[in-house]
């Protein structure tokens, strides 16, 4: 999908600053909202706190408290006060009017930070900065250029590595993907220059608040990276952290790099992580996940992948990442806030924090299932993909996704088995990748339709089963594209990697409301 084809949820800047709003459509507030159940901690309370962008991501505040946390834009900001480090800091004399004058154009390009995203003053101070004057009508939210052919199919348009030099070799752009809110990260572990190969890179995209387009924010590389590191084999993001695995670095021991945003909002490398007992051939960093102050890193041992191990890293009070736990024989895993789920042959294991803040096993489920390939976890749902051990009504071996649900008492139980409606076979690899966002489940089928690949969308209503609703295919799909090799989802957007599209890989973003 092209970068300019995705439309973001609109941002209500005025509500964050309690400004006078002109030429705008106002949002409706959730008057019954109570933050963490406390009566005095209302939407108004959230909006007045510093770093409200972070607070609005806690416990779904962004959804429940739409006015204070933002859903509208296209407003003039007559009381805007400029300070380059934080949009929420107010500096006397540095308002919209201060940008008038001989250097207006230059000043309007000064970067500020809002919601953790670097943006230009002209996005927020539109009257003063000239051509971005107040609209006569607020544009409505539009779907992305991914379009519904009918009620059961979506055609996905792509974006690639945003004009980077195309080499005459595969880059595997889309091997790994991650999305959080207005940020997309794409791993391309085979990336290199004309004179090098497989050093790897991660491309970071941001959705711009004003024109609602995806734009390349940065191409991230390891500070000490060398050819053959495979940087980008694993990618994961949270609100302020990005983790990228380099499975072949350091003589194939492997490592993972932590990036975080500095005071100006720029994503900077901050730490390189190793396994405390790492050995050559471990391929540490093959897969990574992150959730707040927890990073999970899996190795992938070449001799026997069934011996792959999972390492837990936590950030202490001094903001230092420390290895705190190791779990043996992990084939697939995921984490959601306060929860870690791992899968291996026949067993699904659920970990949570004990009273002493240690990660402990809270439940083991004997699944009777072999070869788990993917897991996605939400607050009350676990989806586990298995690519090759289910049979359809005709007895054909195919993939499946098994769903586990958390009951009222906290016990997890298996509730459903999902199959594709496409009469898939073993080589479809339905379940190779899975991602949950809200009440939507995205499932990749990498080898569907002669290895072109596809993704299937399932949805549910409260208290009801998951039901397949749409099949997603690439607009320019071709044999051996491997569309669906990686999937990730956040809010109303899903990101799908096509590992060998155009012989180098592409990524597609779709509007889940299509």
C-alpha cells in the first residue's frame, strides 16, 4: 500500500490544551468514564496531566475518554504556545502569532512533539503558517485505499521501503512487522548496500497528524552492525520502545537492540541485549516481543529448533534492562500487559506476576496439538496458529487457529477452532501468523493460492464466537509472494508482510473497517 493511502484516526488537539476551537467538529466526551475506577479521576483529570499521551494508552483510556485523549483535528489553535521539547509545555510569547514575519515559512517547519510523535508546527498552527489556513469544512474520516470488492473480500494496496535504493537481490522487507497506534516497524534482515549484504535494517513509519499519510520516519540500523548480522529478523514495539533482533550477530550467538525516543522524539538505540548463557549457534533475537517494561527474546537453535528458549528482560527503577527469567523449549509466544503465553508440543503455558513480582506459571493446558507456529494474546483471548495438523471435512490436512478464552474466575479454556473457508491444504499454512486487535483476528495463510498468500479476518460480538468475515489479498499479488508471512494489528489497522513481492518484499496496510 502506498504511504499516502492510509487515513489515521483524527486527533483532538484542542481538548488536550483546553483551547478555544474554531472551524472544527467537536468530539463527544464519555461523561461516565472513571480512570481505574476512581470517581475523581475523570476524563478532565486525565487531560490535565502531563504526558497525557502515555496516560491515554493505559487501560484503554484512549477509547473510553475520546475527548480528553483525542479523536478530532483540523482546528486552528489561537492560544497555542510553542516550546520545542513538548507540545504540552507552555512558553510565554511563543504562540501562533510569533510565527508571523520574515521567517514564517522556516519557523513553521520547526519540529515539536505531540503524542510522542515528532511533528511540524504548521500541523498545529495552521492559520499562522499560511497555506494551511482553516478549512471551510472538516474532512470526514476516510478509509484507506485498500478497498472492499464485496462483503467478503479486501484488495490490499502496498507501501514498500519508501524510495530506498532497490538492490538486485532479495531484501526480505516484511519478514517481521509491528504496529502500535500511529507507528509501523518493518524488518528487512537481508538489507545491505551495493558492497554488503544481510546487515539488516528496520524501517520505521509514522502516520502524520495533519495529512493522514504514512511517511518514513527513520531507517534504523545497529550501531555496531556488520554484514551477515540479520538485524531485523524480529521486530516489536510498545508506545515508546522498539526492539529489533539480530539473530546472527556476534558469531551467531545473536543479540537484540533496544531503541527508545529521546527528548526530541527521535528513536535512538539505547541498549544491546544478550542472553546470559548465550553460545555460538543460538540465534538469540530470532523473535522478539515487548510490553511496557517487559522484553521477550527467543533464540532459534539451528541443530534442534524444538530446544529454542525464551528470555525475559525487565527494566529496573534505574531504567536498566536485566535478564530475569529463562523458559526452555518455547516454539511460539506472545505477551499482553501482565501476561505471557508460551506454546510447545502439546502444552500451552500461561505466566503472570506473583505477589513478589516474579513471573510464575499460573496455568498449563494440555492441548493435544503439535507444531504451534504463532500466538497472539489480548486481555481475554489467546489465538494459537498451527499450520499442518488439522483435517477438513474431506480429510485434507490444513492449518487451524485454536482460540482460548479467559473465564470469569481467571481460568483459560479452549473455546473454538477456526478453519479457513477456502478449503485450505497443508501448504496454505493458514495460521502461520496471527494478530488480535479488539474484536478482530487476523490470520495469515502464507502459501494460499499457489504461494501468493492471503490473510483472513475473523470478528466477534460480545459473548459470541469468532466468525470469518473477509479474505484479504494483495492488489498486485503473484505466485510466491508469500503474502501473510507476517501480520500485526493495532486499532483499526492491520499490517501484512509479503516476503518476496517484487523479489524484495513489500508490506500492505489495510483498514479493518473496510
